[in-house]
């Protein structure tokens, strides 16, 4: 399911229509959606081999963190999670 993120952004901005006409906003939303859909396809194309490798060669406690300069495989030994300190 594709989500129109730019439309959601504009709907959340009370003064967005002050800067763009309806046609301009619609064109911008369409361009953004095309870009986003392309990026999403690129990510799935690139991530699938890594995910397959992780499933075939490591157990579920391993994670892979990829940045622009590194790729790291780590194993989670212990984890404690709490939301007690999050301020809303």
C-alpha cells in the first residue's frame, strides 16, 4: 500500500495552500509520489540479497547496520526495553 506522504504533509500545514495553487500542489504531490515509489523499489531491490544472506547464514539475534561507509553485523545478547521515561 502506497502512502501519499506529501499530501499528508500539506494537509497538516494550515497555510500550505497560501503558497501553491491546487494544480501546483497536486503536481508536486504526484512528482514526490513517483520519486518515493522509485526509492522504495530501489531499497527492496538492494535489501533483498542482504536479508536472504542474513537468514541463511545468521540466527535471528543478529542484525546488520549499513551506513554510507560501513556494514556491521552484530549479535544481540541481552535487551531491556522501557518507555517509562518518554515524555509526550
